C-alpha cells in the first residue's frame, strides 16, 4: 500500500516546491519572468491551489498589466472558493493603486462585511480609501482607530501600525498638524523609518520649528548621505535659520512670507511628482487644440530664468495671445473674477511682465496695490482689463486688481495647473487626489 502512495506524495512535494519558489521569486523580484510559468505549472497539476491565481495577478500588477490583474482577480472571486477574501483584498488594493478610490472604498467595505472580525489592517485600508475619496476627516479617524485596535489585538505589530498610519496620512494629504504626532509616534517605535522622519522634518518646517527640522534631516543623512529629499530639506532648513543667526531676519518674517507652506509643498512635489514641471508635462498630454494654438513659443531656459517671471512656465510657453483666456475652459473659476465683463485670464509673456515691473517702479502712484519692496510677488496671468493673478505669500496664487484686497484663488500655481489637467481629462497624482488638503491650514 505504501508503494502505491509514494508517487502521489512525491508529486505533491514537487507541486509545493514550485508553489513556494513562485512566492519566493515574487518576494525577491515581483516582475520575474519565471513567475507565470511556475504558477501555471502548479495550477495545471493542482487546480485547487487557487492562491496561484492571486500571485499571478500580483505579478501582472507589478508588470503594469492592470487589466489582466483585474481580470484574474474578478474571475477568482466568481468561484467563491476559500480564496475569495484574498482575491477581494487584492482587488481592493489594486483599485487603490490605480487611484480609483471610490471603487477601492466599495471593496474595502465588502471585505469588512465578509469578515466582520477583520484585523486592523483591513480597517486601515478602509480608512485610507475614505480619506482619499468621500471623507478625509472620517478616514483619518478610522486609521487612528485601527492603530488603537492593533494595540489591543496585535501588540507584536503595533510598531508597524504606527508606521502605516504615518505613511497613509502622508499619502492621503493629511495636514501637518495631524501628521506630526503620528510621525513622532512612528519614529519612537521604529527609528529606522527614514521616509517618515524626512516628512516629519518638513512638517517641522511648516510649523517653523527649523532647528528640530535640521536635526531630523541630519539624522536621516547620517544613515543615508545620498537621500536627495533629505539633502534638499536640510538646505531649506539652513535657509530658514541663516537670516535669524545673522540677525537680519526673524521667524515672523518667514511666517509672513509663508515659507512653511512652501516647504511642505516642496515635500509633496518631490514625493508625488506634483510640481509645476510635472503639471505642465501632464497638461501637454491633454491640452485642447484651441489652447495649444493660443500659447506663444517658449523662451530658452536662460532667458526664462532671467525674466523675473515664473521661469518654468515661461520656458514652457512665453505667454498667451491677448483675448485667448477662454481657452482654459468654461469651468475655469478665474474667468468669473476678472475686471472686465467677460475677460478670462491668460498667461503673461516675459516682455509684458518686465514692462509692468518697470512701470510699477517708475510710477508707483499709479499702482497703489503693488510694492515690490515690501512683498514678494510674481505676475503670471492677466485678464487684459486691469486684474492679475500672481504668485505671492506661501507660493499661493492670488487675484489682484478687483477691489482693494487680494483674493486667494489657488493654493499654488502647480495646483491651478493640475486642476486644469483634471478638467481636461487627465489624472491627478496629488495626495488624496487634491492639492488642497495636503497644504495644511
């Protein structure tokens, strides 16, 4: 009898060996080309090993083949076998990775309905989906509750829960005042979390705690001297401290200039590639033809930097034809705030900006709202009827020229550009899908 059983046992050993090897290859290199061969071989010999379908979907996702990954997971869910919950979780994660947050939220809710005793990580996934879609505040609160749950039910992984909370707050655009205590707890539990400590240092800059920020950046750089995000952060921290140490400025000067907001946005733009340069590239891919025709040729980089305008935009296009502001779209809120009856804002050229600067200097009485000695500003848009949009304190975009008070119309130039990308049908890479939440209050 034992002789008849031996071949079956050997075959099972071989199948399990190939199964384990497939998972090991995925852990080492998710895109390894041998993974599909191994998963198919295991399934051909043991169709009940449907976990291989999940592994195959994860491999396809790693290779950027999202449609195929989605198809495999949905097909497996249709079987309603013992891998149903695993497939449901992976499909939830795939949707979140694709930034399809509403669908991720629906699937995260399904997970908890299927498994009411689900662990803290499933609840954290639900909170992340909420924070990135329908309810940021409610989502962040749920993530906090998931951390509390981990302390009660899974104390061995409590430090992981703290790190996950900080990272998810960062990825979903939580403001610095919420991120700081979460990051501090995560670093206390695991000082090796360099990304969290780097982000915490930028949050300290937002809070004008420049010395603490510099110390944190130095700790990160001692562990990894090549960390470019921390290198840039230390440079900014020193720029905060230098005028104070030399007695030529105060921290209040930095607050009045909104430098903390700028530093926090710098982190966002580095981590998520959401700066002006990336927004302009994304805009090129979705720009309507009438807008493209209205834009002037670019300046060379040297001339753009010397212009006194926003050099990244001028090196992209040196302004826009007068009267062509409507090409930005009928839903552009700026068209409703111009000085004229229907004069949508358009990009200014370097020549127009230089002429305006010269006139302000020569005839300041004619420009009572403008004073380049007491404030920072960079003109970017005009409605050709006496109103302008300029980058000012904190890198925000302000409207000036209608009434006596500047009006903030966008958190930054980059955010305005990303809003146009989205309006034209492009994707939004900003944390939580919006730049507004990520700027703090």
